[in-house]
C-alpha cells in the first residue's frame, strides 16, 4: 500500500502543480520537523504526509530529523502540534488533515478550532506551526488537493515551513 501511495505521489504531485521557488531556501540539514497527521480520511492524509515528507527530504532535511505522529482527527492536530512544539529541539511543526463538509456544521467548528489552536501554538512557542488542513465540500475536491489538479497541499505545507525557517 505504501508503494501505491508513493507512486500516486510521484505520478501526480510534483509534476507541474504546487510549484515553488526553492532558490532562497536556507540549509535545513540540521533542522528538526514535527509532522502531525490526522487519521480521519487517512487515504488522503497519507498522500499529504508523503508529499510533505518527500519535500523536506528533497530540500536537505534528514530522515532522522523528521518526527511523524498521528492524531485521531483534525480536531486533535492542535494538541499534537503543542506536544511537539514544546520540545526545544523541534524547529517547525506541520499539521495535516482533511475535513469534509457534512450535513452538520462540524467542519466549521473543527476548522476554526484548528486554525485558532495552531496559530496559538506557533505564537506561544515562537516557531512555525503550519496549517495544512484541506477543508472541502467533497472528497473529490480533497483528492484534487492531494496529488490532483490542485497540487499537493502537503508539499505546500512543507515549503511554507522551510520558508518560515528562513524568515
Ligand atoms: N476529523 C477530520 O479530520 N475530518 C473530518 O472530516 C471529520 N469529520 C467529523 C465529523 C463529525 C460529525 C465528528 C463528530 C467528528 C469529525 N472528525 C473529523 C473528527 C474530529 O476531528 C475529532 O477527531 C473528534 O471529534 C474527536 O475529538
């Protein structure tokens, strides 16, 4: 299954979408990254996670410096982020989740809570805590943002982390 996910990632996510300019990226070979990945909509969050992970490696991060953790759902991303960010050795945290609109307003509550929560964690610990939450009306729209026609938001989240480390 991992190979399939990797193939899907390689086949689609870095071709022409999620384009970015890496010419001014700083050296991140000594930076430590926390990845927090929600297990709801796991098939999709796995692809976001692979995108973020591969992007960090591609730009010089070391595998041993990437700490990947899962949380049950996106609502838990905030605490997951805090548990990582509180460690002095962690330089940046990347939060990844997929929240799909349903019949009730749960998505609104979750999205606002995560946006506020991880903003708070970033300001409290003075380090980048990246908002990699895909919030869509349908699963298809989420796939479009996980290696589909709108790129891979996991790649973009990793790029944002690298850029903020160079700020
Ligand atoms: N978590 C997600 O990451 N994505 C979702 O689309 C999502 N939908 C949910 C819908 C409902 C009605 C509920 C109650 C929870 C949902 N969650 C979702 C889980 C949520 O983020 C959290 O894990 C749980 O509410 C436990 O705190």
